[in-house]
C-alpha cells in the first residue's frame, strides 16, 4: 500500500492483558467449549500438562478513522462495540 493510502486507512488497536484460566472453573469450561467448536481435533491438547487457556482483558482501544481522525475507547466502549457487532 502506498504511504499516502496508509495514512487514510482506518484501524483499531486494542491493548490489554492476558489472564490464564484455571482448569475446572466455569470460565475455563466455557472457553474449552468455544475452543473445541473452532478446533474440533484439538481435544488431545487438554491432556497436555503445559496447555493453558487464556482470556484477553481489553484495557484500551485506539481507533483511527483516517487522516487526523483518531480517538481512544474505554473497555466499556470496546465491549459495547463488540456486542453490537454480534
């Protein structure tokens, strides 16, 4: 992409932290179901001693809507935007 077009492109950067999920907890089991729905042949990974599932906790979003159009989003705003996308 030429530099001039890159300056006009929209984008979103999300920063946050990852938190390991504890095996056997409801959040772990929910994540496990989602993971296996996406990767059905991955059941064997859950038997490996070093396999860990993580959850990403967003802390901030930076949105660029094009040249000289930028802003920050709170975790609540990110959650609202993600929910509205379905």
